[in-house]
């Protein structure tokens, strides 16, 4: 079996010397069936795959997982979904039940799931406070700027029980930056190996992964065709909704989720729409914090399939 580096090398040779292969076929020195077999043998692998790459900046081998439709055709451009897992999850758990792979196959999408750094990837680099559910939200108390030097869970600070935000400790800051870069690295690796349509790249994430989706969507708004954060939201006062003017947003929230603030979700939706963007809420009946996202995959992929990246030229 060819190793991945061998596959890339052979594919490069096939591309570079395509005219030579054509000449050999015409002259009868090489059969067309032999060329076809060579092409098939150097096509990138399909189906669900556990992968690893070396993250140079962090000096570590980093896992990720990918699903490629089994009928993948290198001559066609494919849409890509980047799936960001939540706390105490990883790429394997997101793929475990088969729902994500089934949706990817059904809709003809490639899906890639980076790991981030550690079990908690620091909201994939997010600098925005994560807004927890609170039945007694006081906007004057809970929707206000917070100091940047507090601990990760601000549960013991009077009046801030419904807000979470990142530590400023050096090790936490490095972890935050590396988690963000890991997601971008995996995107670049997938684009190099597969024929990805740059106008159809999407972000999906549950819980802390939703915080990462919102952060990456705002920071790199020109990359994404649409986004779908699930059961996770940042504090509305902190978030630059104007950045999503050209990034369609499907917010997904389970009716039984007790973690993310439904008020904050609606505030961001209203803010994006007020800027002339497209944002909507999908309420999933019976959806709990950990399972809403895969209950809604059909709706999420259908939403993605309806959107391409806006032309900002």
C-alpha cells in the first residue's frame, strides 16, 4: 500500500508528465488502460480516515479525522465542512456514531475535524466570552465587558456566574493560539490533497466548538460560505456582528440544552440581521447539549448546500 507521501509524489508525477503519458499511448508504447490504472492508484483515499500531521510550531504530531465521499472524483470541486468539537470531545467522538459521515456522503461534502490542543481547545482561539444559560439574566449585569485577567470559569465572581472566558496565563494563551492554528493547518492540508471549492467552505461546531465557529467566522470572514454554531454562544456585547454581514448563519439550539444562553443566541441573530446579513435559528425539539448537533445534521448540510461564499470583489 502506498503511504500518503508516496501518493502525493505519484500524483505530482502524473500531473507533470501527463503529455508524456499521452504520447506513449498514441505511439502504442503504453496502453490507455495502464494510464487509467496509474491514475486510479494515485487518487487520494476516500471514506472515513484517521490522519496525523506534524505541527511544526508546536513541535507535536497532531491528529485529525476526515471523511471523503466514496465516489470522490478528483476532476470535480467539493464543498468542505470543518467540524470543531467541544470540551471533553475529539475528532473520533464526533465521527463515532456515523451520523457525520452519513451526512457527508449523502450531500457530497468532504468533512474534516481537527483536534485542537488538549481536551479543551480553548474555544479554538476565541477571544470572546462564552455565554452560559441563566434563567435570571440581567443585561446590565451579565452583558457588560469583563476584565481580561480573570480565570477560565468565572463562576465564583459575584454577578458573573453565567459567563466563561479565557485565562490570560501564558500557557493558556499559547494553547488558544495553537488550537486556532491547528484548525487552519488542517484546512490547508485538506485543500492541498483534495479538490476543494474555495467558495464552499463551511464551519460547524457544538458547544465550545460553536464558540470557535463564531470566532473564526468573524476573524476570517472572507473564507466561509456559511456557518452553523450549535448549543454554544458568546456574549453578544463582545461580538462584532458586522463581520458576518456576508456570512450566512444558522444557529442551532436544542430545546433541552441547559448550557448555552438562548437570549444571547437571539441577540446575535438579531444583530447580524440588523447589519443586513442572513441569520436564523433552528430550534431542535428534545435536543440536549451533547446530541442536538447530530440530530440537526440534515438541516445543517441542507443549509450549507444552499450557500456559496459571497462575491466581495
